[in-house]
């Protein structure tokens, strides 16, 4: 009922979005076909799309997609497993939060990609290193959103549950965790996009095991048709789009009750 | 002072984070609530009514005096009390359906699932919300949400029902309806109610006795017996000379 508005509105929005994308592709096509841009720099959009289509059914290429997604998924899972419990702890204890503030402020500004050389030295160029870097980068939004979710806990909700005799562990399980859950999920959604960026960046720099970045690195040399590189870029974009779309859809499904998400008219 | 289901005896409370030289929120409050009665507590804003209710609910520990339920000093949250707060939007849980909200306190009572379901649907029917089990609280109007909160309290079958300005956030017509609902469930269940409000009208209309608190730090300024006959009626009772006289008396006590 509260989602009805979004649901009826969605086809219109998606339709307009598709028109925009089609216009953009058309423009790119015209620009190259008319010779305004050298096709050696920007191949015609139609041939990039054709190459993309062929790649998406090419098992040799899909191994690379799978490699990226494996690092993405394992890194994100590790980040959640570490950051959610720490966030719950930091969110609920002022003393622990104060004690850890300096360490957090020191670590947080380090750009995750700056850690790549060190990670290669310590962990090699395989999956372990990728997972570690993806986990490091995506842990931050999960951590901060979890802390925020716990601190946003309504004392009156807790009082109500306590007054009806719920014990400490029941209050945590039935009240505190569910009410922090939408915030934690927001952290996961943001982290999911960051994790993909990190996974591809690390592959581009470190190469080694299969991954979209590794594949792009191999296809960026002279003499390789430029369509391939552009198709790789399109595929990473599509992955990002799919991941974000799934996370947003999951959010609407799971947390329709959250005040932030429900549109009550 | 003995004999009440609830006895508040020399209660004092000082907030831990209050300034050291600030007076306590509550200073020596004593009154008793006999079983089966409806006692209202009125007082100016900030006089310590909510603090008093939180002490009785066992949510905070008094810093002086004692609260007894059935003659036993309470230590922590008593088993037999239920609460209804003013802010239904915050005391109902938005991720739970209406039925789950009502059911939550029942889970720890060791009832059979069938018994719990019956209690939930009976309580919802009693407050006029039969059929809303699967809805979410935020899909209901404010008045309906407060009915859910009352149903939750009644399904719990408390010996003592604590209400903190439960109708302060609803409009006048809904407030009158909810007052009638409170009187009818109170009488139907023979429960005991401690009703905190700053609305003198409401206190006199509902209660057997009105405990008037002084401005902070709270003391009992007066303990007024309301002899109005029951059943009470929104129009007849409120326009009776006795009601008008009592209301004026309580108002003068508060202003003093
Ligand atoms: N957490 C707190 N820390 C310190 N002082 C507090 C705290 N909560 C309330 N007080 C003080 O205690 C006194 C009583 O507050 P309380 O909320 O019990 O009043 P009340 O009668 O319920 O007021 P209202 O009619 O506005 O609801 C007030 O002076 C208030 O400022
Ligand atoms: Mg209050």
C-alpha cells in the first residue's frame, strides 16, 4: 500500500531513463560515424555494444567476471562480519567509542588503493590480497552506519520493552537490532558499490588472477581493437548498476517499515 | 499508609546527571492506589510525573523511599505492570505487525501459542480494531495506534496499568473516545490504573482520586477524592455541578 506510488511511478522513470541512454548511445554513434572523433580513440557505439554482447556469452571472459565477483562477495562478507559487531559495540558504549576515536580517525583517511603495494608484498597477487583490500575499503561505511543505527535507538522504545518485562538480551534481539537494521543495510548498500570499485582497481594495478581489471589490462596494449577495452568498461558499469539495483530492491522489500523509506500519502 | 495494591512511600528521585545543586525531581511523594481503583496524578509541566511513573514501572530506581506492590518493595521491573505512553509512534515497533506488537509482551509469559493468539485478537476486538492484525502500526491513524497500545497493555492482563499522558497527542474527539475505552476496559477487567496527565478535566472525569503534585521538586499538594457517580458520561458528568466544583478545586491546588 505504501509502495503503490513508487510502483506506478517506476515504469515511467525507467522509460525516461532508457530514452536517455538510447539518446546518449545514438549521439556517440553519430559523433564517430561523422568523423568528429577519431574512431581509433572512440569506436562507434554500435560496435562497442556488439563486442559487449559477444563478451557476455564468452566463457573465457566470464571467468574474469567471476573472479571479480568472487573478490567482491568475499570482501564484502568479511567487511560485514568485522564491521557490524564492532559497530554495535562502538555504538552502544560511549567509553569504547571515545577510546577508539583516535585510531579510527587515523585509519579512515588512508585511500584504500594506497594500501595495494603493501598488500601485494604481504599477501601476493591472488584472491587473498584482493579480498583483504575490498574488505578494508567496504568496512568503513558499514561501521559508521552501524554505529549511527545503534545511537539512533529510541530510548522510549527500549523503556516500553523493558516495562513489559523484556530482559536485556531480548531487548537487544527484538528491539535494538531490528531498529538498527535499516541503517546497517544502508551501510551494506554503500559498501557494495565501493567493494566493486576496489575489486576492479586492485585488478587493474596488481593483475595476476582472473578479473575484469586483469582482462582489461591485458587488452589495453597496442594492436588490440579498442572495442574490447570499451566493452570491458561497459561490463564493469553494468555490474555496478546491477549490484546497486539489487541492493535498493532488497532495501525496499526488507525495510518498507522504516520511516525513511515509507511514503505515506 | 498501607492497604493499597500500590504504595508509594516517601519516594524521592534525583537524576544522576542533574546539577549537584539542583533540587531533586521528586521529593518525598507518598500516596497509595487501592486495588481496582483508577487514580490520576496531575501536576504542572516538569513537576516529575513521568519520573514518578518510571519509578513505579521499575525503569529507574528511586533515590529515596520505597514503592510497594502487593506489600512487597519493587526491585526492578515488576511482573504485573503494563505501560501506555503518550508517544504511541515511538512505543509501538514499526517493524512488527499490529498483532506482533500486542503479542511481544506475551511471549515471555509461557502461554501456549493458541492462547496468545486468542488474547491478541480478543484485545484488538475489545479496542475496536478487529481485523487489523496484519497491518503495521504506521498504517493506522494516531488514535488507532494508541488503541493498539491499550490493547497490548490489556492483553498482558496487568495487575497495574500505568499510563503517562496517553491521550495528549490526539484531537479532542479521539481523546473522548479513548477515555471511554479506558473506562470500559478498566471496568471489564477489574484492573488498577495509575493515570498521569496534566489535563485536570481528564483526571477528574476518569479517576476515583486525583493526586495533585506541586511544582518541582514534586510533593503531594493534595489527594482529592472524586465522588462522582459511575458510569460517567462525557456530557452529563462534565456539566454536573459536582464536576465543575471539583475541577475548580484541583485547578486552584495546582496554581497555588
Ligand atoms: N534525564 C534527566 N536528567 C536530568 N533531569 C531530568 C531528566 N529528565 C527529567 N529531568 C528533570 O526532572 C524534572 C521532572 O521531569 P518529568 O519529565 O518527570 O516531568 P513531567 O511532570 O512528566 O513533565 P511533563 O508534564 O512536561 O511531561 C524536570 O525538572 C526535568 O527537567
Ligand atoms: Mg511527562
